[in-house]
C-alpha cells in the first residue's frame, strides 16, 4: 500500500474513527489524541497488514486498543478540572439515542456502533473486536434489548 493510498483510506474512515472514539472517550482532546496515535501506529505497522481488503477492521482494532490504553492512563491521573463540552445542537431523539448508547456496556456499545451505525457485518465486527461471531451476536442482541428498554422508557415514561 502506498502512502497516498494509506492517506485516502484513513480519510475515508475518519467519521467512523471519531464515532468509535466518542463511544469510548468522553473528552474531545482524548479523542483527537487517540485518532492521531492510531494513525501513527497503523503507519508504522503497515507492513504487518497481510490483506489490504481488511484495512478498515485492522485500523479500527488499532484505534480501539489506543482508546483502551488512554482509558487506563487516565484512570491513573486525577484531573484537576475537566472543561465541560458544549451541548450538542441536535434534536431530542438523537440526544436520547446518544445517551442510551452511552449507557450501554462498552462491549455492547462497540458492537452496536460497528454493526448498526457503521454497517459492518457481524463477522467483520467480531474480527475487529477480537471475539467470535456468536459472542458478537449475543452482544448485539443484549444491546438491542437494552436500547429498546431505555428508549421506550424515554418515550413512554415507563
């Protein structure tokens, strides 16, 4: 893969990368750092990619690992003060969905994001997350069920 091809593929993945980061990291600066670190790691390890058709999953796996590393590092540091993020400018349904997604267990949240929002197959999602297909299906089922519960409570006030 040439450097131009690498840049093109990363640019095409950019929206997905930030959505994956948003599901794992709450601070915008951490999300920026994670994407930059993932790009750097992927570039350095490009020689280990055996099949270029699997670039997306390979890169997202690197990003997920970087996010986990950042979460571990941030867990050891006591922040003095975290500036609040500006409120999103979207409708209440999108906000409710985002809040419900954030309330999911991280494993379910990543599965739901990659499969339903990003459009990857169950097999691709499982590969990116380093789990079996049956585990991915189970996480998707539980995530759907939990989202349905939370969103019906939001809508119907149960």
